[in-house]
């Protein structure tokens, strides 16, 4: 059992005084006190916190009144089942008191340990909220027959319904056509199709008993004073908001048995066992969850033993149609902090659409008036208050909820984080644009050190100052009350999470740095010469060799409609493309910025990583001055760049930022809004979108239910064959049949490489033919030395020094392959639930009819060394396999690259390599076992060192034309972590 760590900082080796028992928990304060009274007086004096309370949104009069027909219930607790609060006692018994902190090793090898919160420790209970012994079995689950497919008749019906509606997304008319053809084909046999028509199919889906919280709606309208003889049209409009009860949605997530092993039930702090270094990963590993648990217990000690469920929200407008008129929707999403980041990013229904918010519109005459702008703001906040209303009571009094492991637990909710871009953050935090929603730095000098914004501080200054002073000095919009004011312990400034996509990738990189480079070139060289240089940068980007997941820019990057993926793709290759065209300090600026982006995107962040993040931020602030000195930019007081300052603190609070990025909600837009919209007839499309989402939820829940009961093993065909023939045949799968990059396989090893399932019959089938194909006459000798190394692994001699007569001879059959598959642990990239990622390494004479493709790889040459000092780069010329003395040898013929220098390039931060050659200009060729290959590598030419016009170079020619390359550590996040 690892030693328990003192919450908040390392346990001192010796207390200053044996009588001092209580430490101050403020960061940087080392005072200890004999009793609680002394500690309280100290904190009130030296660490004061404001205690005033701002007016409740529901009591805020003026702009908004009616909530439709449900106005009379607006401030009344929504009805909850009586048993939800059974077992709650104001004066709890002793078994509800906090116990000792629990510590345990996690993972393999006892390398990590966690300290779990001793108070809100997720104790199991019965359906009435009475705690159970730790070894009590779960209550018996209501069993259903393993052949009960209700409402479907059998597996075929379910699989067909799921395929047509979820995967094929087939329109109703095409479903009818398909079923008619099917019925006609069965007439002679006296059979009939599984469904009569699309209405029959939809009816069966709608009757599914599991999944889908029902949708409801309410109406909001303006009830303020109408000034003038002709009031603005928007004052008489009604606005419908469609929503689902967030409490029921959370119940569904918690009860999902597929999430049982992917939930964190208790706030924890994780450490390296070897050096006690703190680690942050999932939401519950952050300080917010621990401190919130402390606060809940402090407010009500009877909550001890409950389970904290942090509520995560996200909203963002999305456009679904431009060509046929601007059609926008305003979806609101919900997740919970207990779900781990990999699950939230893997789109496994851990992020749920819960509402479509209203978007009021008016005439051009009134669109810019202060009254209409304030109405839109208050409409937004009032809607959120109404939607989340059912969570208010169980934020104070724990309710009993059934979890996926079939145990009940007492749950207390808390508004934890809000995923939003900057424009949305301005709206949420009720501040003026160009101010920071997280701190009090003035908008004219955002990078100055400033205190964090808090709900208490905002309440005080609103009471003290008039509207104009609030606007100019604090950037606060006084007329609007945040929705968080109606919920206990909620602070919108605290909730706003880091947003890698909009703050860094789209904002800091694309909108700022890339634009500044273009402006610099125009400023220094003039418009005409700048255009020529930009064209050359475009050609450099277009000439980059292909790589898995790398976005291609064949016509350059100057196009109007940019997506997040476009910006991410440009980040991977831009730094090498501008090298030589701009001052080295500008290259260093990009390097520092990219280092920051890739560090904060890691799946696990340690104290060492935080130090590296601080270092990257300092370098970025230092080197970006080159743009100001060149006259390109006058001020760096930019909210999205300024947000970088808050990342270290937010990582400590919420864990790794990749679990709270707006890219998660952007991806959800596609599945929940854009694709369903394309399936509608465009008339009153919102109702159709909601219905489509409801049916998708039912099919997903049904599949999960059938899978849990073991009813979906094998395929439909194998299932029927088993029933008819009473025999089974193992179904072998090939990675070539599943081109996806994300794997949901558990991690058993860090990396493995396997050859393609099928060999190429049209390519060489013996060594002599392979010599002719590759143009490597020394290949037979290399193969003999390779065999010797495999048969005599303990021979310490250099293979080149081994006499050929000692090496076995082989001239048998071989099989050549066009590709291999590498599977490795890369949780920071697009990956499955367990962090496993798959990529393909190509080595083929023709790729997509464009030309040959021979990828580069990292080969492990020194397992004891770190980074590039333990890896070498090689280019794969051929994958092949052969048998010798009954043993199969999967191999690769490769051309080695030599490292240039003892470290990475100072400006770009990337290692440089060049193709390796022996004397007489012979290529350094080797044959290696594929087990030594780690994964694919990506190289970018050092364009500035070549007198080659990139216009004449195609991507598949890049590795042949150029002779000096950067090892692209920005190709993906996993490469960034291993190439240093």
C-alpha cells in the first residue's frame, strides 16, 4: 500500500510544532494552527473571500417573464420520485462520517498510486439510500430471456432496422423501394420481408423499451416595457426551447453498463510511486472535484458517503445549410465528469444532446439595439436555468440512483465545467467582448497579472459601482444575471474550461500567427514579392510526403472556408514550409506555440509537463515580440492568446484539457444535428431532427442491451448457420477490412506491427526477383546476415564483420506485401476507449494511381535510451516474409537514414536526418524483423538547404528528390511524445 499524500501538497517530513495540528490549505502558505478558530481567523485576514450573494436569476425582473404554460412552476422544485431521497437524514448516524483516506496502487507494476477523497467516497447503498457493507452483493437484476428481442421478432429484424436507420441512413422512400423488391423476390417462396414499409420499421423502433429520455418544450417571451408607439417586432415574438430532463439523461449515463469500468466514482489525486510526482488525466483527478467534495461536506456533513457527479455542459451555434438559406441551430450538450476522457472523446454516447436553444431574430433596424442584445443574453441564461431546474434539489440533498454495476449510490450533483468558444464564454460570463472571462486583467493589457474572476467579486462590484464604470473598469455587463446564480456552489467564471480548438488551433495559430506571417511578408517585401513567397510556401506544403492522418493541401492553404481539421493539418507542416522565408525568431515563435499546443493536448499531464508548458509559454511570449518589432502587430492583448496563461491552473483544476475541448461538441454536431438535418425534408426540420435523434438513441440502447445479454455474438449469417447446422466456424478478421484509426481493444502491449493479410501475387516471389524489383544487388548477402542474427541473437559481432560462409543460405519462396499495420498506445491522438491507435505503413510501387509510396518508420535500436537517441529512422523499400527451417520470418527491407548533429535544430526543435550511404555511394540497406519497427515516421524536407523548386516535386517524390529532412515531431501527438 503506498503512503497517503496530504491533500494539496507534499506531506512535510516534520511538523514545526507538535501542538500545531491544522495547516492552511492556501497555495504557498505554510502556516499551521492549533485549532480551527485560529485557522479561520488567519484565512479571513490573509486569504479573504467575498460572501455576498448576487440576485437570483429567477427573481430578476424586467426583460423576461413568462416561461410559457409552466411559468407558475418556474421556482418550484420539479417532481422527483419519493424514493430518490429516501434514507436522507438531517442528523446522520456515525456511519456517514468521513473515514481515513484510501490509497491504492493503480495500473500494472505498482508504478502509480492514488489517494481517494475520504468523504464523498461513493459508498454503495440500497434503493432507499441505506448504506451497504463493502462486501454486499448487488441487488438481483431483473433477468430477461436471452431470446427476448422485443419489440423485434428476432435478430434479423433488429440488425436490419439498425443498418437501414443508423448506418445507411436510408430515406423512407428508398426503404419502401428496397422492401418492395425484397417482397417481390419472396413471392414464389411464400415468404415476406421483415418489414412491410418504412412506417412499419419506424413503429418498431419507436416501441423500443430502452433508451431515449423524452423531449419536452417551453416558451419564453419578452414581458418588459414596450417603449414608443410602435414597439419592435421581437417584443411580441415567442421562442420555443426543446429540451430533455438533464437529470434523467444523467441517470441513463450512470446506469449504462458499458460505462461501468470507465467511470471514476471518487475524486482522487494520482502520483508516480517512484518520485511522488502529481499526474492529471481525467476530470476527477483535478483539484476542482476534490475541493468541491470538501465544500459539499462542509455545507452538509450528512452527505458523507455520497457520489459526486460533476455536470459538464457545452453549447455552440452550428450552421447546417448555407446554399438554401442560412439555417442555424443552437444545440446544448451534457456529459458528466465521472466519465473518463477517452470515452468522452470516443463518441460513445457519453456526450448527450439535451436541448435546442432559441435564436431570436429581428429586423435590421432593431438588431443592434441595446434592448434586443440584452434580451438575447437574458433569454439564453433563462433557458439554461429552466432546462437545468431538475438538478437544483439533488445538488443539495443526495438522491439514490442505480449505476451500471447494478448497485445504488447516493448522488449529489454540481455544475462543474462549460465547454464553449470565446464568443460563447463572453455570453456565459456576462462580460464585454475583448475582456477575459477568467480573470480581471484589463482588455488593453490582458497579459498583466490579475486576480481570477469570481461570482462573489462580481456581486460586490455590481453593488458598488454604476453601469458605465462596471463596463469600462471590469468589463461586466450589469443588466444580465448568469444562470449559475440560481444553483448552489456554481460559478460561471470557474466553470469555463480551456478550449484547445478555438483558443489555440483556430485562434492563436490560424487567425493570429499565420496571418501575421503573411502581413510580415507584405510589410517587408511588398505585395508582389510577398505573393511569390506565399506561393512558394504553398508549393512546399503541397510537396510534403503522404502520411497517415496528414491533411493534403494540393492547391495551398489559401481558401475561404477553414475547418478545425484544416488548421490542425496546417500546424503539422507549416513550420518547415516557412523556414528560410522568415527570420529565425519567427520560426522559434511557431515552435514555442506548437510545443505549448502539443503539451497541453497530452492525455496525461505531470508536474514536469506543467513545467514544460510554462517554459513553452515563456518562450512564446519572448519570441513573438519579433512581430511587434517588425511593425506587424501593435498589441498582444488578444483574449484567445491570453487564455494560454490560464492553462496550467485549469489543468490542475479539471485534468487534461483534451477531455473538455470544443472539438468534442463540434464532432457531436455532425452526428446529432447536421447528418439528421440532411435526412429531413427541410420543412419544420427541428421536429424531424429530434425524432431522428430519439430513434438513434433507442437503437443504440437496444444494441447495448442485446450485447449485454450475449445476443449479438458473431454475425447474422453465422448466427442463422449455427441454428440450422448446429456447428460454428471461427470468423477471422483482418485489419484491412476495418480501416478505422481508433481501436477499442484493451492495451496489452505498447506497440505491435503485423503484415497485411494478403500478399501481392504480382510482385516478386523469390529473392532473385526481389533483387531485380528493388535494384539492390547485395540483397542476398544482407538476407544471409539477417538470418544469422535471428539464429544467433547473442553474437555480438557487427553483421558486416561476419564472414558469409558462417551465414545460412536461403533461395526459397518469399511473399511480398504492400503494407503493414502498426497498433500502439496513443491516447493523446484519435484512439479507442483504451487509447489504442492503428496506422498503416505503406510500401507499394503504385499508390492511388499517383506514384510509388514507400513510407518511413521509427526502428527501436536502443531500448534503454530515450527519444531519438533510442530510435533510428529508415525508409521501407519492401515488406516480405519467408520460412526457414519451419520458422516464419516477417521482415522489411529498409534504407537507413543518418542523424545530423547531436540534437534537434535550435529554431524548429526537430531532428534532422539524411539518407545513409556507404562508400562508393551505395545505399545503407538492411533487413530487419518487423518486431523492431515501432511505428511510421514522417519527414519534411529542409527546403531552405536545397536549390530545388518545390513546384516540380510531387508528394510521392519528396523522399527521392531531397537529401536533408526534418523528423516531423508535429505529425501527431504520439510522435511529439516520443521524438525529443
